[in-house]
C-alpha cells in the first residue's frame, strides 16, 4: 500500500530547556483533525540531533499515547554509522509504529554502493517500512536515481522523501518511478509540481501552517482538477519560502506560538529563535 497525501514532520516543543509535552499533545490533537496522512516525529524539523536517548524514546511513547492510533506514525531514525542506526532502530521497533524515515548518511560522504549497502543493511535488520530521505545540501552526498531504483526493489523500502534540490533529477524520477514505491517531496515548494507529475504526496514542514490548504491541493490534484488545485497553491506559494528564510524549524515555531499551539518558540543550540525582522514578516501571514 503506497504512502500518499500530506505527512507532518512534527516539531518538538521545548520550554525551559525541557520537552514541553503539554504543547506536544496540543499539536497532536490539533493536526489529527486536519486531514493529514500521518505523523513523522524525530526528524530534522523535530530537532532530533539535540535530543538525548531518553528523550528519543519518550517522544515515541508520547506520540503514540497522544495519537491513540488515529494516524500512522513513522519515526526519524538515521545517521552516518550503519551499525549505530540499526541499534537505534531496535529501540524504535519496540513501539507500535508503522516505519521509519531514514536520512542518507551524512558528513562521511559514502559512494553510491556504500549508500545502497547502508540502507540494505537497515532493511534486512527490520520488518518495519522504511522511507529513505535524500537531502544532499544537508548530507553532502546525493542518492542518484539509479540507486533509488535499486533500493526500491527491497521489499520494506517503500518510499522516498525527495529533497535532492535538483529539479531535473526529481522530474526524471517522476517520469520513471519505481513500481509500488511512493515519491513524497521534501521540498515544500515542489509539492504541486510533484503531485501533477504523478508523485504521491509530501512530507512538508510548512504544512504545520495553513494545513487545510495543503490538503486541498492534494485532494484536487487527485480528482484531476489541477486548475482548481493551482488556485489553492497560489495561496501557499509566496508564504512557503518565508518559513525557510532562517533555519528550520525556528520560523515555524514562531508562528505556532503566535497561534497558541506552542507555549514557547524555544529551540536548542546551535539553533536560534526567529529574528525580529523575520517575525514581523511572519506576523502578516499569520
């Protein structure tokens, strides 16, 4: 069964240097009613690099507790040391989750065979579904389309979060997609394009805001009403880049606090809260 629709890579709220679970429950309750396809905690937007091991497990527990099996949950489990990723995966496996989102190994820059072997080893170690995540401007290495096709042949590698940053590569993959494999954009600004070229949806940080409009774009494209979808998309197109003017998720947390969904816009160093100048611009779209 393909992964489709709008998936939310949900933020991790902080307050007074601790995870704010009161706000987190508020977020889960809020987005559960908006029409999203599922939650993805502990991703980049969830600031997973600054969480300790205890918090990692607690966040999974709280997500499942608050979600009450309403929506599927995929957990961010990635890294640049394959054996350590598998160790962390074994922790995540203890919980009733549907799968993981796993980023391409970063910093040590493996070649394509190394990337394939990394994900193949992870896949062989679990029965959970795996979405691979290609974001070379963060990791330093690109997963080429040939490698994506090879990985898609592995039974439990079920999809791709595509943030390759190369529109030619994205379009080439959408023109020749692997069979029974979900291509979900991670480039929020490419959401409409991805859908109209046959992609299955998106994992979109910006869908924390104006969520219903993202859902509306998806539904209208799937109804083959691309003209109406484009009119909705025009309401989102100028707003999305503002959310990435400063490091994600600072602008999103600023907006969520303004909307009363978070008690605090706090982040953990080295990330900083949104600047006053950006905040003034965001206020206009809120």
